[in-house]
């Protein structure tokens, strides 16, 4: 073996850590697994590690610590290493809450050389194979896994037909071909299945069973597998056809199967086990076949965005059955914090979908500058997306997951709630947990846990930024289907569970949320795990609006119990229509029952009491320090009332009929990015006298999370409202004025502060959010739609503004049609010119597929379109 020079690898550590610390040794162990082993394997002589610490870079050299370190390094150097990652996937940085460990210099391997990492299962495989070869092998000629037929029966053939992937609680077939006859009365074939490191029967991660069917597992075994000999077997010729039965509570994961005959053991198969929504014994069992197809097998879906009055469907490609998805999802589970702390217990807990969904929630999202590590996507709600793509760029999960996996698990930049939810839905469906994406419009973010969202405005109608509470235009999470015996034994909390991967608040020390039972949320049972108070507030908090005077004092304008939690939406089963599931989260707004549930939940949160829901009274707010700011007296009922509403401007459109006649139709103009925004505010009052008002109208750019992001324009006028008539105030926001504020945004907030000049104590506030629609982008497909045959797609976009569009790009994606994502640079587009782009595709999967296109340029960010293509085999 050719030897190379000994590199010096410096590990930087924080000054206040000691070499003897457990945390330091854990990181050293990790790095020696990644570096020492590969170097020794490639012939590097005595790699030298220099430990440095702190800003002064002083050496750490305590004698006892040095001895322990040398012992650890010698132990690591004796390990066996198997191929797992390439040199390009070696990590440059690992972060902890205390500091960072950074590789200052590392050896360079040849282009065709491979770095190695340790893997206990690979070690066992190598060792077992070596030992069995020395013992002249098991009397086994071959094993047929029947991957193609087994995978079809287990609904995993879309993932692979060459690798065995089965679902727990359902039998599968294996055929053993021996070198000699098998005597069922005398011989015994013993099999062992294992998953994870330190597998044990007590944890359910190991099981011994065999034929004839004898009790080989221990009395304390948690998950017992079984095997039966099929009638089609021919023992006299050494052919055994076995039916293997994994229990319905087996941990999901990657398994090895070994077999022994006459005390000679050999690993005969590697396979994966998933949850089984087709098995009534599995906690994720979903009774209806059409729902199993939609929530487990469907790779295409819709995520709803926009706003309460501007619901916009966006096609999302989940791609859960794309190449390497099993490896990617299993690696996500292996990298979670709980696995690092106790690998054996973590792998054992993967039998529980409640636990697994919580782990996935924590692994998907990562906050910027968070001490948490390993998130698949880094969240970013700012304006700077350098070093990655803005969240609006993405149209599917697979490109993100593949990038994370290929970059050695570095967080992909960047994502927001719908991206996190789309990725989690992909992972959950791959693992076998029925899952759907849910959008809550007017979604509350209640940071102080008082079920009240406070919003503050100045006298110009400008929203201030002082409150951490906010009402998002929309928020997206997922629901997973599972039983909840941890909450009740009668199953009343089974079914859909909210799991939110967006890193908003910490839960048990990690950024994750759920699973929270939807049934519990509807009934105000906020004391049940996990994170029920936060989810309840998202759909049912009250909203209070305040006016901030010039001296800093605050005046309550009004409160609203109906705004939060509207049009909760998900894709319909078997179609591309929207299904409203608001009633599954709460009783109808304004009803007595809804107010009772609110008061019941608030009392549990504030006082921790166990009052009955029926005794909650009328729903008046419970007095407490946490809610004192919002418990001010209501406005004086003698105050003259003023009704304020916003409307979009209607326009008249000429429509030509087939008879060549022309008719005029009145249509409402939805605000569109690239055009002026025209609205009107209508004021009405029951007063019999003329009223004069000062009208302050403010227009602000808004993040979809409800936070202001720039003042676009402010206008102050004096208006008269005549008795018995409406006052119409036109509002125009020119494109030339709002454009610079809205390149990264689609939402603008229009606020009006109206002061009665006859009595200036009478102040009224009205707000309206406008979500701009993107200019039209079309994509069509022509030609034959068959697997492995060319398919032609055409994309058309016209420049709608008077400026040249620069830095134009187009990306295409779609599982079964394009592997990953294809991004193409386009030339500048002059005003009133259009692109007509023809793309040739070669589909590689049959069935209904979505082709998604994303257009991006200097003036418009991430305009999307899609089309459905039915690919024949």
C-alpha cells in the first residue's frame, strides 16, 4: 500500500473546555471515526492531532487528559472501517452550544480514493462473512429475497424492486437454497434479525426465530419475529420457501438477517422495515384505501398559500419514492440528538410513530444562528438569502433532501413553513405514516401563551414592530395519522395529529412541535401532550388592536374573536380540489360552544385548573397577570358606530359570444404584481347627521408572518359621510411606488385610522391585507407520454412591465419526469416581449405526474406554474 505524508490536523476548541471533558472526548471520537480510520486505511503513518483552545490558542496538555486521549485514539485506530462517504462529504465544521470544532488542515486523498467511516452493522457484516468463510460457509447455496413480488405486496415497489423493503405486521417470502437436503425432523435453521447498534431482544431491536418453529427468543423479548415453511418447499432437494412475519410493533429501520445451520452463521440479507397503514395491528392503520393512496402513496400534492381572501394553490412534488429516499430518511433518524445520546434506546423507540414523528419534526427545520445542529433546511424570514435560495424557489422536497444528503448533512438554505411542511410530509409518507399538508389562514403566533394576539398602530395607521405576537397570513404544518394510547385508552384522541416542523418555539429543549391531537385541540384539552396550547392558539386565539398615543400610552380600539384560524385547508382525497377542515379544529366561530371551549382552554393554560368544559360559562376572559393587558373594559356602547369595509375595484369586460354578439360583464380585479393596486374603502353609519372624518391611510409591505417590512405610502384626507349614504374612499397604490418594497414580498397591509373631527376621542381602525397574484406563467405538454420516450414541454412568459427583466432563470422539476431539479439561465427579456421555451423530457416512471416550472428574475421572484401529465408504462 502506498504511504502518504502524515498530516497535522488541528482541532479548535473553546478555551473554557478541558481535554478531559466528556463533550470534548465525544467530538474527538467522532472525528477519529471520520479521519483517523480513513488515514490509516490509506496508509497514512501516525496522523498527528494537535488540540488547541481559546483565542490565545494555548495548548491543552494535562497529563491525565493526555493519557486518556492517547488511549482513546489507539482504540479508535483499531476499528474496522467500511465505505460510506467520499472525501467531498467530509465535514468542515461541527458546532456545539459551547463553540466550534474546525478542521484547519486535512489530508488530500486521490480523486478515485474513498474515505471511510465506521458502521457497526457493516463491521458485523464483514466479521460474520469472514468467520463464515473460514468455517467453509453455511450450507447455503443462495437466498432469493423475492424483492419484486414482496415489494409489490407491501406497496413499496415504487421505491425499489431490487432492494427488499417490507412493512411491519405483514408477511413476506424468502427462498433458501441449501447445498444438501434439509430434514425438518432433525435439522434446525435459526435466523436472527437486527437493527441498529447494540441490538437486543429486550429492546425489540433483535429477534431470534427459526424453522421448525421453536421458541428461540427470550421471555423478555419485546418484538418476536416468526417463520413458517411453505408447502411449495422441497426440503429433500434443499429448497426452503419461508414466510417471515415481522410483528406490527417492530421498530422501523434498516435490518440485517443472518441464518445459522449446525452452529454456522452467515448474514444472508439486508432489508428495510417501514410502518404499515394497511395493517390493523399497526398504530398508523388507515381504514380507507383511497386515503392510503392519497396520504401514503401519492407523490404529488398541493400546498395552499396566500391569504384569507387570496387562497392560492401551489403544486408540491413530495417525491418520497425517488432514488435513495430510504437511505436519506433513515439517516435523518440516525442524526437526531436522542440517537446521539442513547442510540440503542432511540432505535428501539422507532417502533412508536408518536416518537418518530416528533424526531422528524425536530430534524427538518433549523433556525438561523441556532445552536441546534443537523436540520435539513435552515429557516430564514429576512431579506438576505445569500449562500442559498429564497424559500419561494423550491417546488418539491427531493431536491432539498438530496442536496442535504450529498453535502454530508449540511443544512440547505433556505426554507419557511411550507417548505418545512412539504419535506416532513415526504419523509412521513416514505416511512409509512399517513400524512397530509395543512394550511391555517390567519394563523396566530402566541409567544406569551395568553391566547391573545396584540397588534399596535400609531395614529397614521402604521403598524409598529414592538409585539412579538403576530398573525401570519398563513401557516403550514402537517397532520400525521396515528393512534394515541398515551392520551386515552378509548381512542378518542386517535386520528389526525398536528406535527409542525417549522422551528418557532422550543419543546422539551428542541425546536419541534407535536404531535398534538386535532380532537383534543377542538375540545380545548390543552393540557395534553405535545404542545397543544401553542396549536390551540394558532387556530383560536383572540386578536386585540391597540392605538399607541404620542406619549406612549395605549388605547384599546377593539378585540376580535373570529379573525384567527380561518379556511384551514388541505388537498382533497383523489382530486386537486381544496377541502376545508376548519370544523375539525374548532366549533363554528361565534357559537356558545366555541366560546366555552375558549374559556376552558384559557383557564387550563393560566390556572392549570380542571374545570369542566360545560362549566366554562360564556367565555369571558379569565382575569390573570398573563392576560391583564388585554382585560380592559370594552368601548363605550354609546359611541357612534362606523362600519368600514374594503373592496377590490370591479371593471367591465367585453365578452364575445359564438353568435358574434358582444356582452358586457362586470368582474372584480384581483391585485396583480406588476400592475397598480386599486381598492376602495367604504364607510357607512346609522347616524342622522353629517359626520366629518380625518382619514389616515397607510400602506406597508408585510412579511407573510404578519411583521411590517417597509412603509410604502401614507395619505391623509378629510372626508364627509352624509346621512343614509356610503362614503367611498378610493385607494391607489401604483406599481412604481410599491415595486421596490415587494420584490421579496407578496403581501401589503392597508390600514386606516379614522378620527371623528366632531369628537376626536372617537377613533376607528380598519385593516386589510392584500396578497398580490403573480403574472401568468404557462406550461403545456405535447407528444406521447410514455416511460423512456421523449416528451415535449413548452413554457411561455410575457414581460408585463415597462422595464427589462434581468438575471432570468427557469427551473424544472417533477418526480418521475426529471431527477432532482434542472436550472437554466435565460437572456434578458425586453418590455412586452415573451419567452417561449421548449424542453424535451424522458419520463422514467409511469402514472400521474406533475411537471413544475419556476421563473425567477430581477423584478419578480419565483413565479410558478405546473401541469399534470399521465405517463403510460
